[in-house]
């Protein structure tokens, strides 16, 4: 079995998605079958192969260092579910 | 004279705009036989009568009417799409028009910006009709994962239109829009095109800007046209593509005149037939469709060459590592802070995140985010993600080798025709297998087109796919154009939904 | 200052060596952000320096700032480091309120700059500190926790600002060395103009890795990382307290857990951040929105050719050419502006006078007024003029100090001040003779003593003459006349 329920819980925690127990069961089964499916790749010997880093043969284009954006606070905050005039507001962060 | 013009206009309406192509509509507009407003009203009417198909998430008819009136006032026919109302997949951000990506988490998101690709359409004179339904964050092959409900294939009321650009395919096939655009990460344009008897093209990675398109898997996503025929497809591709300095993966090259250079003479062109696409349990009808395609190409003077793409069978597993990995990271921004849905539950930041994302994402998105998180996590990265990127290189290498020998590759677009709603909804793997012929192309960043090529015994359309090397869109458009003439695919819908 | 390295945590039975490595985060001096065109300006209204890219709106994509690449390469060259012509940007994934995309774009396996080194001048000699790497990455925004009891406020102005993370090898052994290392890095970057090093504004901060081992042992102990320390003083305090904590733990038979800790400046102690760390698994992978960054050797060479003279070279030159002591050279090269000032002054003025006046008089004023040398009220030209007046004997050192004070107040040039205030030297022999005679008359008894052999009274007479002339008397003439008069 490529993944167990505890690992699914851990991954859900990392992904910041809460899962109740009923969901955990079916989701775990789905993940197991998907991981079993992708494990076909293990049949292939890739020791000598370098991984692909980009699909197009081109180096990164750059831009000049000039300021032409920003000063759009109202646009930035407009869609936020909770904000005031200046800030995004989120529930208290607890360390 | 005046009576004659009126008579002609009447004729057009009787003739039904539903049965003619985008290119023909443009001719009518340019010759002033129909106004932009008349077109807008026609499609708005179709959309109103087509609600059963559930292909639209948002309409903006007031804006459409206003824009078409403006067009008629200015009468500027210089653009490629003069005064043409067009609906687009709801993955393209549209300024001041709600953009949801088919997700609850973006249910009320109204962008303050316009995607480069849609902006390109508007610059060519097109007018927005509305936003089309799609699988949530484009993750799906049947349009059943949308928060806004599944879309129905206009062929029959119990069939899926394919996905993820299912709303686009249905709206196009049912003539709720004269042409449309979708996005294709693993087949999301070509598979629904195949399921609805329409044409769909996924361009070379980097030909169309990704700026302003809600991201699913950045190294695979590419926008492309969906149209009723190949000529329309060339035209739409021409209108939407082009270099964009805001997208670091955009290819800087001169714009091509795909529609002007469309040419059905394909004599001497070399077509590869990859043996690995003859998959187990492939229906005889698909095999036959493929054979017919080969025969047509032969008849047109093309040379058929058997080729091998040995790593084809690893494409799907590779895709289902790479795409979820990128998605898990791309979707991290949906956290209830800056925009979109926020759960009322939770007493602190972390709990807010967890509830927001649990309530805001549907099951398929959750599956992929979790798989993606898992394959990138410490201890598993090498075994899954790194391995997949290595295999991806092999898959790309297969294509590179083949294109030393052939100009294009012909394959079926899908392993079956449109399936029933609910048929595969509870079995992710069987759903994923639908993309078996389309996914390798995305992994290799190549262009591919699906054209309707025949029907199965139920009368459901089936598509054939042509693949070429990078930036050879003109080539596959030409071959498709030639095949289209010979195949002469016809589909008449009785508009049962109206 | 000691002339032998001696920093150990000493306990009853043992001497513990402290092993330190630093990850310095230096803000690149660019106008716009690393991947967007919004401004990096400090102290602006919240969320005004934010673009759609910085706030991670759907469909937004990064485009890299060329200037930031240049700055990173220049810094790499200044650290004598290997420049990697191909580097890759990765995503570091974690959720936090001020990280809008849910990931930070950074460089993980393939940084733009590889191994290099920095040389420190310690009282016990020079010390080479290895540089592991330098990479480019984005800064996060700011979470403000104290504006409301129930909520955290988020300001994204800093989100996306370009940082260079400079990772040292675990070569540092004491808070003093850390102090010297950070200052040296800052000096190098200021010379290069790649980072302003302003710690108050957060342009320079560090994560400090600390471990301890018994003196003589070869194996490193388990290390703890103290996150985000934003002043050199706090770094020194944090290292000291963390090292002591680790020694106490080990000596009481416990084990050190590798973890991230936070330095509490008020309590002067580090505390665990483990609760937060537990869920962290950064899931680095190459950012698919970006392509590999490939730079040409010619691009690097071009930057290399335009590099200014760096502190180590300049120090060598100052010592050899101007005969400065290493201490003086260090002081004068510590800032590019200072060395430039110094070199400007000695174009016309005497080197010895110049170094003393700059290091003693000028620095006292700048410190007092909390000014940068480039804002000095005394320009290099005016200081040179003043020193030349001393050299030529036109004013005494004492008057010069008075003039200097007035120069600080007014910014005027010395000859004007001297004229306005009547501070010219009294060089009229007749006038001086009058003053001297007057002094001698009043001190008749001392003359007798002097003549009887108490020669050190000579200084007393000179002093009295100077006093009587308000310090303006030409010392040479005073000497001549006084000697003559005393012989009478």
C-alpha cells in the first residue's frame, strides 16, 4: 500500500484541507488507487536520465528595473472577504 | 435595392445562423448583411433557450448589447473578429466580470484585469457573451466536477460533453456561441471537441500567453481555440496567440497568418502512425476511424510511415504526478485571505485555512491537491516527482525522434465517444484513462488538433488527432483542412433542449 | 582586545567550542521587486506598493528583474565566489498570512552563486570564512499582530522584494567573529552598491545556526537555527545564550534537538518554534512559471570589469601607499564614502594630519550628530584647506580646532572663518615682543628660577604667551623672541 490513512491525514494537514473521518476513508482509497496507478513508472530505469526542467528551449527573459505597478490598494483589497481601508484581515495567528 | 437587402437579411435568419461557421458569419458582418447587434441578439436568444445544457456560469448580456451597438456605430471591420460575440471558458480572467474557474472558492471573484488571450480577442473586434462552465480548476474530463453543475452534451441529454472545457464544447456545438476558447492541460480542448463533433486545437506550449488564466498546471496549461471547422480554428488561433512579455514562458516570435495561409494541398507530406496508440481494449470503431483517416491521407497524396513512441504508456502516470504537483502549489493561493470564499469556521488562521479549502474545493480538486502535495513531500520527491520529470524527458525525446522522420502524427483523439453522465464519476482512474491519447502532447509541449472524423454505432462523434513538432501549427491546420474536406463530417442537432 | 582567540563556554570540567554559521538575508537595492514592477520603497502606506503579482491574484505570472540578477552576480564576485551560469528558481511551499501565493520563489538546488570566501581582521590575525552559496529569493509581506486582539492585519508592501540569501560555512567561532563577519559583508555590499545594509529597515537580517562541541573534538554537535535576528548586537546575545543553553543541556545528560528557535530580546534567551515547524515540509520544486536562468560568461566578465576597488584591496593599498597602520586602514575603508573622503583630503593635504583629523575630530562630530560622512558639514575640500593652514604654520593646532568647530557649525571654509573671527596668527614681531615682555615682567621670580637651571619653566612661559595672545601667537616667532629675551 503506497499510502495509509495517517499519511493522508498528514498530507491533508500540509495542504491545509480539513478532512472528517467519513471523507478520509473514501479519499484514502482514491489516493491509493491513483498512487498504485502512477507507480507503473517504477518499471522504467531512469538512473541515467536527467530530469526535465522546462519544456521550451529558451532562457529566462528579463525586465528592466523600473517602477510601473502598485498604487492600486483598492483593487488589491477589493475582493478580500475581510479587510479595512488599509489591510487584509485574518483570524489571529497563533504560534 | 432596399427591398432586396431586407429580403436578404430575412433569408439569413431563415437560413439559420446556427448552421454556418464563424468565417461565414464574419463575411456577413463585413458585407453588412447582418449587424453585430443582430448577431448578439441571436446568440443571446440561443443562450436563453439553452439553459438546460448548463454551459454558462455567467452571462453579461447588457454589456454584450452595449458593445455590439458600439461596434455597429463605429463600423470598424479591420479586426479578425469584427463585432463577433464570443463566450469564453470561465478560466480566463475577465475585467469586471465574475471569473470562477468552476469553483466555489472563486464563487464571487471579480477580476480587475483582463487575461492577455481574451484581450487579444477583444482587440480583434470580438465581444464577450459570457463565461462558460468547466471542470473545477479544469480538473476533469467530463465537466462533472464543476461547482456549478455538470454540462450536458447537446447530442443527448444523458451524455457528458467531455472536459474540462465542457461548457465551451457544448456552447459551440449547440451554437450558443459561434466559436470559443478553452484551455488544455491534458486534453481539455481536444477531448470535448471530439465528444461534441467540433474542432479543437492545443497550441505549442508558449504560443498563447498564460497571463490572466487561472492556473492548473503551469508547465502544461495552454489556451486554444474550439470551433466548428478548421478554417475558423486557424482564424481564432491567429487572433488569440502572440508573444506576451508578462509571461516568462511565452515564445517570442512573429505572428503567423494561419487563416490566410491555410492550404489543403498536402501531397508528399509524411504522416507517422504510432503503434503504441493501438491500446488494449480499444473499440473496433476507433480502430476503423483511424484506418479511414489513414486512407484519406493516402488518397490526398500523403506518405504514411509507421513510427514508434515507446514511452507512450508512461505518459498518463507521468501526467498524474506532474499535473497534481504543480496544481497543489498553484492552488495554495486560494486561502480565503485576498479573494474568494472564506469559511466562517475556525478560531485561528490555520483552522480558517483548513475549513475554507475543505468547503471551497470539490472532491476531484482535493484528490489532486493531496496527491500533488504527497509526491512533492520530503521522502517522496525523488520517487515520484523527479522520476516523472525524467520520464517526461523520455516522452519528449520519443516525439523529437519521430519528427526527424515525419511531419505530423495521426492518432485517435479519445479511446471512446462521449460517455454517460455519472458513468465514471466515482472511478478516478477510468476517468483519467480518457486522456490517454491527448496527455503525451501536453507533456511534450507540442501542438495538436482534434477534428471530427466519424461516428460510432450510436451516432456519437469521434475525433482524430494530428500532432506536429513545436510551432508547426500551420502544418497540422493544413492537414486537418485537407482531411476535413474529404471526411465531410455532418452533424445535425434537433435542438431538443430548446 | 586580546591577541589570542579565546572564546569558549567554560564549565567546571570542560571547555566548549561554539560553532556558528550564518544565513544572511540582504535586500537588493533595486527600485522594483524581484518578479514585479511595483516599488520597493520603505515606509509607505500599507498595501500601496503591491501589484496583482505580489498579491498572487489568479493567473498572475512572475517576470524577473534584470538588475537584481546583476546585483547578485556582483555580490558573488565581491565574495570571491563561483558564478553559476545556469541557475533555477524553485518554489518553497508553505502557508502563511503574509505569503500570498502559498509559496516563496527561491533558489534551492541550483543557486546563482556558489562557493566563495570572506576575510576577517580579528585581533588575533586574519580569518577566512567560507561562503557556501548566495541565492535570490522573494521577501514575504508583514503580519501585524498588535492592532487588534482577535485579528492579524496583513500588509504586502514587502511581498516580492528581492533578497540575496548569503549562506556561510560553519566557520565562525565567536560572537566577535559574527560581528566582524556581518560588518564585513555589509561593507562589501555597500562598496558594490548591492545592499544598503540598513538593519533598522530590515534590509539586512540573519538566521543564525549554533552548535557546540568540546574543545578538540572533530565532530559537529546538533545545531539549532535562530530565526530572523535583525541586529548585530542581538546576534551576539543570541549566540551566547543559545550556546550556554546547549552546553547546560548536554552537561545535564540531555540531547539537543535540531530545531528552529526564536530569540527573545527582552528575556535574552532563545525559545523553541517547534510547534510551528512541525508541519513544515517545504516541497521545493522548480517553478514552472519560470525557465532556467542562463547568463553568459561575457555578462559576468563585464560586471567584473566594472567592479569598484573592494575593501580588502583598498586596505592593502592604504597600508602600503599611505603607511597607515592596519587599524587606521580598517577604519578608513570601513565605508566607501569614508575612504573616498580620505582620498579626497590627501590630494592636497598631509596624510598624517588627514588620517588623525578624520579619525579623531571628524568622526567625533559625525558620531555626535549621527551623520553619514557624505552629509558631513565639513567638506573634504574645507578640511584639506584647514590642514594645509596648519602645515604651513599659518595657524596653530589649537586654533585649528577652534576653526574646525566653527566649520562644523557653519559649513564655511576655514580662511573665511579665520578672517571673520580674527583668528589669524599674530606674526608681527613687535606685537609679540610686547606681549612677551609683559609676561616676563609679571613673572620675574620665575625668570630667576629659570636662569638658575629650572629649564622646564620654558614651557610655562610659552603657555603664558599663548594665553595672552588668545592662542594666536605664531609659535615659531614666540620661540625665537622668548629665547632672546630670556638670555638678556
